[in-house]
C-alpha cells in the first residue's frame, strides 16, 4: 500500500499545490512568499490524502 500511496502522492501533491497556488494568485498575492507557502501547504496536505486514497483503493 505504501508504494501505491507514493505513486498517488506524486499526482495528488501536484494537483493540490497547483490549486493552492492558483487560489493565492487569484486572491491577489503575487509575491514569492505567499506562492511558496501555498505550494508547501498543498504538498503537506497531500500526504494524508494520498494515504487515505490508497487505503480505500486497497480495501475495495
């Protein structure tokens, strides 16, 4: 399951980090620090999300 979670993380992290960056840019924050914070938050949030998605896939 850990291997599946790692593969899913590469997809989920880019999606969540990209969405967070787009949200920050849409809100008008166009400097480096808010963009980096949003990208890091998206990558960190993707860790448990990918674990739970992998767990659901392997249980079904």
